[in-house]
C-alpha cells in the first residue's frame, strides 16, 4: 500500500485517543502492519477497542471485530493469571517447592526449585536436553515427563534465562496437579468465561474459521546463534516450533500455554483489566488485592541469558524499569509475543493496553508498533 491509501479503522475510541486510531491507519498504509487490533481499558472501562486492515497481504478479507490470531508469548500472561487465581484461593504458594505440588519434578536436583523460579524464568529449564519435534510438543505427558526428569542448566534462582516454550508446561502442570484441570480448561472456566474474553488456549474447532494466519518475519525459524553450546542456542534448539506450524489445525487445538493462545487485543485487555484495578473488573473478583500488588514486587533481575537483554521480573511479568521504559508509571508490568503482540498493565493509572496483529516483526517479546501506540495513549492522558 502507498502512504496515500485511506485505511479504515473500525471500532470505538474516545476522542482524546484519536491519535492512536491515526497511527494504526498509518502503520497499515505504510505496510508495517497488515491487520491489527489495539485496545485499552482505563479504570475498568474499555476506552479504546480498534481493529483494521486485512487477514493477509493480498487484502481480500478484512480483519473483523471477532478475528482471532495466535499471539505467541502473550499467551504466557494468561498462564500467570491462572497461577495468580490459584494463589488468591490459597491453593498455590509462590515460595513453595514445585515438587510439593508435582512430586516427580524433584528428580535430578530440582527438589528446591520454587514456583516463583518457574514463573520468573529462573528454574534452569529454559530448553530440553532431548530433541523434540514440533509435533511432539503437543504431547503433554511426554513433555512434562521429560522436564520432570531433566537436570537444571544452572542453579535455580541464581540467574534468568527465558523459558520460551518450557514455561507453559511447567506452570500448566502445576495448575493441573492443583486443580485437576488442564491449564486451557482452567483458564476458560475461571478467567475467560467469567470475563467474557474471547481468548483460547486450545482453540475449539468451532472457532477455527475466525482465525487469521500469521505472516512470518523472514523464514519464521529461530535465529541462528553463533555459540551453539550457549544457553540461548540450546534453548531455541529444543523445543522449537517454526511460525508455519501456527497455520495447522493440530497446533491450534493443542494446549501450549507459553505460545499458542489465540485472541485479539480486546480479549487480552478483558483478561488483564482486573490486574490493573486491584484484582477486580467487569463484575469479576479475579485475584486478591494483595496478590495483584505482589506482581509488581521485583523478585529477580539481571541479564537474560536467552534474550540477551536486561530483565526484571515480579511474578511472571516483566516490570517496567529505567532499562525497559515502556510506560511512565512505576507499578507497570508487561509481556509480549514473538512477532509483536503485547500486553501492558499499569496499576498506578489503572490502565491495561494490548496490541495483537498478524504481520510478525523481528521482536521476540513485542516490538515498537505496540509501544508507539501505547505512548500515544500515555501522551493523551498526560495532556
């Protein structure tokens, strides 16, 4: 598309946030986006709910109000919410050993691995010793069995290395051992359904027609890492699922709680608005106020051995800092997905924002498209 092409952005947006609408249209017109959605809640009310563009570069089908796409690691916050709900009910203690809930996990020196180590990518299990195929990733019992048997790659709690795919199995199995439900089922019953959020971890086949395919960046493979013996290289060697697998029915119906949630910006915001508002929103008391607050207390920080960037984690979420200036307020957490999706929760402003798109960029955990839109929102609030 050329810059002079008018792009229609649908949905609703309070007038003070019109700059967001304009920026979305510009991004699609310039070809930086193909189809995208952006939503914001403020003090428990939806103030921005926008979508536009098309389902692919050919432009034959428009992105609809109910279009959903795979959001890769923006799925991880949904697994964090499941853990926060369990903690709010007194069923999960983040300082307890994982093996308390999952006895088999104690193998190979993991007796003292804490739940918070798993939440914060500090468990030493960022990848797997065994090579597994993308298809084998759909076998829950196989994957959790391999992780339970594996020795940590570093001393748990001593350092951070992004558990890009493995984290979903770890949080998911803890959830299953406590609740008797898979993480996808628990999320649906306890979070998505009460909050009327159209987000799925394990998409029902009835919803497949609404899914838009992602357009990968480059080959859609993991980036080559020069030092093949490094933690980063080993993490992305196994397990890994190239972007093209996201187009398959088997991927869509599987439950991969670190990487295959399907939704749009509105549904991501609906799930996370309670966290922005002391634990409750849309008539749902989702998490206890003290648990919502605890998300913002840093538990570990440093140089992530996998992402190769400075990070600071509270309970699952990254926390905004001088080195990660995503938002102006201190009590702000976030996470994003491979290709560009993002969720941000600002407890000071009682704001939640999300960007979900189909054109993948280079970023592993979100990119500048989402951040630019959010900065327009914060600028409008500062006026």
